[in-house]
C-alpha cells in the first residue's frame, strides 16, 4: 500500500449519511460543504485575484462590505437556492430574508454569516462562515424567528492554515472535518469534540477596548482572570470563528457582553449566537448571555425578534464561566447552576 494514502477516507458525506436518515438534510449539508470549498478557494486566492478591499457598500447591520463578503454571500445563496431543499434564507449581508422560488423550495430555513471576521481579511487573519438550520413551518421569515432550542443543526467553517468545518446535529456530538485539497473532500479529523476535562488552558478572550463600557461584574471577572494564582493569558483575534474555535479546542472563555455602548450586545443572535451556543453546549461548555434584559440566561433559549437582532455572549468551559458567575453573585445577581 502506498504510504500516505488513505484508501478509506472518512468523509463528511459518509458521516452525514450514517448519522441522519433525512435525505434532504444530507443534501443540505453537502451543499453547504460545497459553498465552503468555494469560499476557501476565494479566500486562498484573495491577494492574487485582487479581492482585498471594500466593495463600496454596507451590509444589513451597517458594516462596510468587503469584496470577499459579497462573493462569499453570492456563493452561498446560489448554492442554497438551487439545492432544492431550502425555503427561507437569512444572510448577514442581506437586509431582507431571501425566499426560495416555490419550484425549488424545500423544508429547511438557513441563517448564515458568509464571512465572519472579514474586517480582518486584508491583513490575512483567519475568517470563517457560521450557519444555523431550522425546519420550515409556514415558509415565512417567522420560521427563523424561533427559540434557539428549535435549531436542528449548526456549524462553522474556519479558513486559515487549514479549512476546518465543525458542526453538530441537535442532541448529537460535535464533529470536526478538515478539507483535504488533494481529493477536494472534508475528512473526519476530530471525533466527539469536548472541552478539556480539566478546563484546559487558562485563556480569556475579549475586546478590552470596551472595558469602560462593561458592567462591574464583567470588569471584576477580567481582573480575576489576570490576578488568578495561575494567571490567564489574553488571546483575542476579533474573528468570532477563530476565537470560538480556539476556545473549544484549548479551553478558556470568550466574552462579548452587553454593555453601556451596546446594551443588546454586538453579535447577531440568529447566525452567530444561536449556532455557536449549540456547538459549545454540546461540547460540554456553557453558552451564557451574561446579564441581559434583567437576568442571566442561555443563548440557546433566546428567541430573535428580528432577523438581524443582536445578543451578548459569554461562552467557555464551566471552570471559566464559573468565574464570571461568581462575580455576578457578589453583586446580588442570581446565576444558573453550572
């Protein structure tokens, strides 16, 4: 047998077919995988193909659109509309939902951020795609304005030194797949991903430029990380996919709380908060809102009131989220059990 060749590559397609009897869901995930391959190719050739820079427009939430934002968005929309299994699509790059023509319509509703972290693309920092999937009820936008508990599948794809897809079915394990460019397939490389049992590395990840806007318990928590007997390291990429991926693999905590400047948080609930929460929780972590609208709750239980609404996020292992909860308790805020 030739060394270095796998004659039985455990591909994404095989995994999906073995773990769901839903033919349409298999088509959907294969369609998403094709989109990720196209985006990975575009990201990899961004410099040579002169895809850096602004497209000259802003997206649904007022952010400047990069050329790669627009291209990635078009790739995903074209693939999903023509898959025959989607009904309603929501993209960060489109102000309004996209309704698939009846003759191509299927039973899934998909929300996605086609290129998360794209503000970093010009300096060659990791970027990614995030998605969440819901089942159609009425074929209207209300099918996506539901509790995160109704999300049936979620994932993200990171584009960096490797192209890595992490996804999970509701109630299932979290699995990782790496794109093998020699065969053009995602190969199963991380099985049943879990937060490190001992908490892993002591890392806190947040934008400390917002420190003055945080509530006191969040400030106290960050100071506790710094002054711990075993001090934490600060690691913040500014690309949610990269920061969450590192947190999941190494341990630690990712913090983007509500604050005085952004009382509803900064990250989008439907295609950032909810999908990442499903992954984090099913990998044994905690996905909290922090103090939001008078209480501390789970991101996965939020119900979006608009397709581009925002939510706060505190995600990480129980050890580290516990530090944040302890700081809230000291200020008289009731916190959930870990």
